[in-house]
């Protein structure tokens, strides 16, 4: 959530920044409710002062033994009027808070200005696209020909956009997860954390998925059994970041660095007809997440470090990729700045996103009331960052397609062979 003080005192700056994100600030609506809120607040303060004065007078008269029946009646009328105004004030305040909750984060000054992905900027490229002496196949052709990737059975069990992996491909997916977690915990200094796959609405609001992206999450209504509504996590960013919700941290606690493996669940609303083939866009997928909670002064340095940590997975797997700075029109709702990692997929003859690494600044911290005290006792909002380290399914796709041979076999990268008990080729 944006700083309300910034909105009220630097409205022009906020409107300009949001226009760069192609978001029109509802100025007339905001001004109307803000003015109504101010008028109500003045009336409430006046009534509170009058009630306090009348209450003291009642006390004095009662002490003198005077009849206070009329005074008590007037005092009750004041209290009833104040209660009525407070109800209206709270309604206006709720509308304003909902309006502010729907505003995206402001882009950092270094973010390229643009409309869509065509305006993103390539920052660096690692490796060269894999070249073959034969026509490469995509992961669907390779996986199904090996009989280890099964979409038909998954459709029978669950529906479209699911997959069943068997044998060495299932083992390869597990090897990737273990390799990523080992790399991030042993070399990059993250603490592994395991979190619930079901969260409440407060958690989704805190990290910015609600109310903006409600259509993309799976809700599980369970009111009769527990009295709650749960949601399947769209990413472990949600429960991991919420571990500091409503917390007052010490500066000594920072930075907090977590890595988490989880299954993720997304409805992919509005994406039908897009990336329908194979494992690219599924309702359930595996991911190893990186989350950092840091001092505001360090968050942009940490963004570079976190992005490098995700890159290191691709480098160890020797998969060609590029780093792209997203433009203002292509960034996620919560992000102030984002780098996408795009891996080369021979089956599509193009780069495809495999990780997004973002600095949210204090946007999520304000929503979840996550603060820290510095050495002087001054209270500040923490900055939160996250990134995929990596999306396991898309990494599996990249391995299958980049390590194929003319016979349709899949060669295992050297770094993964210990996790595969020495297996070097899937055939």
C-alpha cells in the first residue's frame, strides 16, 4: 500500500508515477470521500468536546445535589449523534482504504517507462542459445515419447493444465528442488522454511494478491467446518513474507533471508488460449522461492544480490538465459522494480520467463504492518523482496529441451547427477 501521507501531500507526484504504470488515479472520487471524511472528523471532534464539557457539568451538578435528568437526556442525545457520525465516518474511511488498497506500487526511478513487454530492456545475456544439428523437439514431444510425461491421465484425474510425471522425470524434478535448496542454503545464506499451503485472506491482502488479483487464486470455502475461508497459495511468497506480519523487529534481526519449496496454485484466469501446450502454464506447479526482509537503505543492493542468486541456478545448470528489466507497464501490482530471468527454450526457439525478482520497497510492509526499530528507537517500515529461485516446472522444461539428443534422450547436467544417483541419461 502506498503511503497515505505521500498521496495527500504529493498528489501530483503520485498521479504522474501511476500514469507511467498506465493507471489513472481516481482523483475526483478520492477528493470527494476525503472531503467528506474531513468534515465528519471535524464534527466528531466538536461533539466529543461538547460531550466532555457536558459530562463534567453533570458531575458538578450531581455533586451539588441538583436535578440532572434533562442534562443526562441531552448527554445521551450527544452520544447517540456521535455514534451515528462515527458509523458514517468508518464507512467513508473503509471506502477510502479500499480505494488506496487498489493502487499499484510506484515505480522506482530506474525502471524503464513503457507500455508492455515489448518495452522491457535486456540487461545482460549469459550463454548462447543452444544449437543442434537436428530439428529440436519441445518438452511435450520428448516427455510423452519417453512415456514419463502424461497429460491424459492428469486430465482424467483433475482436468486441463495438470501433468503426471513418472520415473526419471519425477526424480529429475525432485533433484532440481533439492539442488536449488542446497545452493541457496549452503552458498547464498538463506534459511530454509516450510510453510502452509493454505492461507487466510489477511495474508493475501498483506502481500497484495487481494483484492486486486482475487480471480487468480483458488478459494476454499470451509465455513461450516472451521468458520474460515482459506486460499491455496499462488506462491510461497505469501506465507513466507507474512511471517513478519504485525511484527516489530529489531534492526539486529535484519536481513531475514528465507528460501522455501512449495507447490503453487493459480487459476490462470484470463489466460486461456495462451501457453496451453504442455507444462508452461499450469494450475499447480512447483517452485523454490527466495524472500528477503531488509533495511530500506539496502533493498536495491539486495535486489541485485537476490537476482544473482536466482541466476546462479541457471549458470550451474548451464542453461542459456538473459536478464530483463521490466518496464512500468509490465511490472506486477506490488513491485517497485522487477528483473525477469528468461531461459532459452529450443522447442519454442525463444526465451521464456523462469523467474521474477522484485523489490516491493515498503508496499507490502504497510499492508501487513511489518516494522523495525533502529539503534535510536526510531520505527520504520521494512522493505520486502522476493524472487523465484527457480520455477521448477519451467526449469525442468528447459533441461529437457536444451539437453536432448537426436535419439530423443535427455542428458543429465553434471551438477544434478549426484541427486540422480549417478544417472546420466534418461531414455
